[in-house]
């Protein structure tokens, strides 16, 4: 009869440590892979492209604008075949913040960004509207409805930035 020896406590400890490292590494890799899949989707690329091309957002964040990642544990970050909603951490040379975007998929047109909002760390109580759904513009005055949405939104964010600068100057002068 062959007798089996119990492994030493040191061997059992090593097995536990290596098992924990392997498990944590696997979870981190799966999380990175899921984030990478989202980053490679068309709606994600469209949202970041719109942010980087928006003069007002570039003025607030500074160039270059980079994404810092997605919190996949956030319940607000979700998508399916027809819609997507994400909160993306972004940063520039002047400030950092969160980009909120909503996108929808239309069979004939592909993915479209419905709404794009930016919240910065320097202005945490404000969300700057960078793009709003074209479906919501039917009640706008005729003069505004003929102006491209990008231009209207840029003017809005720039005017709010000017107001903030004026308020800061007023506070510092007192």
C-alpha cells in the first residue's frame, strides 16, 4: 500500500498564491478585452470623433483629447443591437471630465449619435450639451433649424464658457 503524504503548508500556500494571481489576471484580461470591444465599436468611435471635432469641447478640455476608459460596472453603461448609452472618462491638457453619449442603430443609416454631453471637473455642476437628437429640433425657430446642429451647439457651449470666464473675472476683481 502506497501512502500519500500531505503537502506542506508552504506548498499549499504557494498553490493559493499562484491560483489567486492567475484568477485576478484572468478577470483583468477579460475586463480589458470587453473594454477593447466597446472601443472598437462604431458608436464609440463616432462619439469620440464628435467630441474631438467640437470647438467648444476642445476649448474646455484642451488638446489632445484622450479617453481614459469605461467603467463597465456602471449600470448606466449598456448597449444592445439597437441602442447604446455610455459614460466615458476623457481628459485633455486643460481639464478632464466625463463624456455622456446616447446612440441608436438604424438599419438604413447605421449607428447615429443621438445625444452628446460633457461634464468637466472644473464645472461639475454643469453638463454641456454638444449634440442633441435631430428629432428634437422640429420645434426650433426656422432661423435655427437651418443652421447645422454642430454650429448651434458650438455657439451654446462657447457662450456658456464666456459667461463662466466673466463670472470668474468678476469674483477675482472683488
